[in-house]
């Protein structure tokens, strides 16, 4: 990868769709994933092994994983497909499928040494912690310490399966229940525990979009001060207050090179009332291009997908760049 490469993790099929009330057909989800795979993106978050009682939209994630493992999805670059799995039940469901199709994906070691000439996908499982006790209780039904205990076997399970483990921390820059009162040192402490357990990467979630440039800077300063390396950090900005690109600029300046985004700006979190979507992937691709940085993603193709999927689910296209590029 070139020096100016920035990795974008496309979270549209999971974070983007999880909150939609109307059930989205399996075929539409697969079409979304297959179209995204052609744009040059290297990470796609494709589903979530969580309770269907709480997040019914993600109920067919097993079927989606099976499709990814058994049908060769065409893509110009190797792709890692990520799935949330926050507890033992989630990882059991994921691992049953992964074991059944164990020759259909690259292990982390195979992918690292560049054996990805077979066109096989890589898989990643992701846990999600919270930076505040109240959000942890709402989103995970337990306190932070208990959630960390529950993640240990999940991360361990991912390692045994030979797949990557990602760990989110939500509400790092503002909480729907505790406001701006989120301690960046606490975030760094949780991140350090998750890395210690074997997480390959920490994604810092600005779930509410309340993050500002100075607070983003301070958070990243605290992470580095706690000994956490920039290469182990991804930023996950929701754009509710329109600050996502500013916060991205600050993060880039501090050396972060991994960002989560969602095509068409799709999304929201069921446990964060009023939160809107992730920063739009089209906006990120364009912004990075203006800085001379390279995400490897075809902007026009991404803009087409944003226009298509938002129409498909009956939402306005939330990407200013996408609309401008299409003249829409
Ligand atoms: P629990 O402790 O078992 O408690 O699960 P529960 O009362 O919530 O469980 C309800 C039912 O779900 C039980 O079934 C469980 O067995 C079952 P019942 O006995 O009533 O028939 N269940 C499951 N079913 C399938 N797969 C599972 C699973 N786990 C339990 N994995 C838990 C606690 C948190 C796992 C559960 O409440 C849950 O899945 N909640 C949904 C949480 C969620 O998906 N949140 C959104 C994703 S996080 C996010 O969006 C933030 C992020 O984008 C970053 C950011 O922006 O900040 C990542
Ligand atoms: Mg999110």
C-alpha cells in the first residue's frame, strides 16, 4: 500500500441498516455488499450476531456470512468482512458457520503473509464496549467491567478460529445519557484492556456525533499517552452535528489512518436516540483525495451505490459529495 493510504471500513451494511424499521430483503443486503466489494474498499462490515429481539434487522446475518463464504464475491482487492459478536452466543453462532466452511476464508496469518491470491475473503469478529456505564447498560445490558469479562472468550474464540478481532468503544466523545461527561482516560483504559485481551484494533465510536475537534485531539492524546499506537486505532464518526470531517482532519493530523464510514451516510444506533448515520463514505473518499491521500475507492461507483441504496430503503441520500458528483 502507498504511504498516503488511508483504510476506510465500510459499515453501511451493518451500522447503516441495523436501525431501519422496515425489514430489508436479504437480496438487497447482498446486492449492497456485492456492489461495495467492486469499489476498491478492503473492509466491509456485513452483519451482526446479536439478539434479534433487540435488533431484528440483523437477524439474517448468518445467511449473509454463509453467502460471503460460499459464493465468490468479485472484488479488485482482497476483502475482510466484519461481523459484530458481543457475547458467547454471538461467537458460537458465528463460529458454527466458520467451522463448517473453514476452507472458504483466509486465516489472519494467511492474509498477513499475502496468500490472498485465491480470492477468498477474510473474516473479522467485533465486540463493542462503551465508555460510560449508562450506555453500557442500555446497549449491552451490563456494566463495563462485566462486558469486558464477556468479551474475553469472544476475542479468544476469534483467535482460535484464526480470524481478526476488532473492538469498538462507543460514546467516546459524548453520551446520550451522560452528555459530554466522558473521561478520555477511561476510554484509553478500556482500549488498553481490549488490546491486552488480543483485539487487533480499537474503533473509537463517536456514537452521538457530539465530538468536536479539540475533544477529538484530547482523546487521541490520552490514547497515545496510555501507550496505544495510532496503527491500532480506528475512528468511527457519526455525523449528527456535521463535525465528522473536521474530526477526521484532526485525527489524520495526529496520525490515524483507519476510519469507519457508511455509504450514503446511512445509519444510526438503536440505543442512541436521535443519532444519525455514520459520516458518508463518498464524503470521506472525496476529502481524502483533496488532501492527496488515497483510500483506493472509486468515488463515482460509491456515489452510485449511495444513491441506489438510499432510494431502495426510502431515505434521502445523506452524502453531499455523492449528490454533487451525481448532479442529483
Ligand atoms: P443478554 O445478556 O443475553 O440479555 O444479551 P438480553 O436480555 O438482551 O437477551 C435477550 C435475548 O436475546 C435472550 O433470548 C438471549 O438469549 C438472546 P431469550 O432467552 O429471551 O429467548 N441473545 C442472543 N441471540 C442471538 N445472538 C446473540 C444473543 N445474545 C443474547 N448474540 C446483548 C445482551 C447485548 C448481547 C443483547 O442484548 C443484544 O444483542 N443487544 C443488541 C445490542 C446491539 O446490537 N447494539 C447495536 C450495535 S453497537 C453499535 O451500533 C455501536 C457501534 O456502531 C459503534 C458506535 O457507533 O459507537 C458499534
Ligand atoms: Mg456506530
